C-alpha cells in the first residue's frame, strides 16, 4: 500500500477534527495553516486551537433546518451585532453536527459575545427559542468519583441508583451549571460492602474550572456525607466527542 503524502495526512487530520465540514472549508483551513509559516508538525496544535474557538449552540433539528438555508444572511448579522457591542470576535463560518449549530470564530468568545449570539439566534424569525440551549465554548470531559454513599438509603430502604444520584446532584448548589455527560455508574466498593462508589462524567470548561470547583467538596445523600474526587479517564465509560 502506498504511503500517504504529508499533505494528505494533514488534510485528514483536519477532517478528523471537523468531520462535518465540506471539502472546500477543509481546504481553506489547510491553506490558512500553511500560510501561517508554521512547521507542518504544528498542525495538531493549530487544529486544537481552532476547536477552542468554536461556539456550540445546542438546538433541535427543526431549528437547524430553519436556520441553515439563510446561513449567509445570519452570519453577516451575527458579525454586525458583535461589532455593535464593540467585540473583536468575528464569526468565520458556521456548520452543524450532532451537538447543534457550530460557529467557528477568530478568537475565543467572551461570555458577553455568547450572550449576544444567544439573543440574536433566539430572536431570529421562525426559530423556536424554547428548543435553543445557551451557547457555550467547546468543552472537554472530566471524570469524578463520589465516595461515602450507602448501597441502601436507610431513610427510604431503597437501593441507590443513577436516578437518585442525578436528582440529588440537581438539588445541590455546588452542582449549579454542571452537566453530567451520561448516566452515573454505580459500583460496590467490594462484593460484601454496603457502600458504593459513583463514577460520573461532566462537561468541563477549557480551563477545567468546573471540575476544580467540585474536587474535595462534600454533600449529603440522606444522613451520609459524601466526598468528590477527581480521577483519570474511566475506560469503561464510552467517549462522546463534543466537536
């Protein structure tokens, strides 16, 4: 089998990072990277930087279908609105993937930028604002384990389950604005133990501030005091890309 040329390898790396982009857009990114005059070994760093500049706007497929036909008009209006608030952020191009609407910008957007974009999109004609979630920057995943939880909740004589864990987390202030990626996994400390460990994945910010705010914190489940610890990637939990 013939080896791939360095140029083809670079293009494939870009495509892997931006699976929903058209060939034309991939070519534009490739040309931009090479025009920067950086050594080709820097392509991973550059594409990672591009991902950090993505604004994700989760919304329903119905909203996406209404938004995309007028994309050229909306991107002009978004940039005009950004300019009006004296922002240096510019929306370069927009596409969609499983996360929703993806806006790639020239720099990492501020919270003020995100609020303006949210307001514009929600007030666009024919869009259902209730099916649009607040925009956020591309995120990574952090992995947490929660210790000190009984297998049976004494007050209710109920076996601990993921629904109880999720409802408890939603009711505690330290978890405000924390989003659990998937169903928490519950594992007994040992076959004969009456205590369990909860493994949970959360969406984190680029600076990991969400996870840092939780590690070594305590909260109650019933009369039990639990503690949160950070852990490495749990290979038993499936990975979901946020790009």
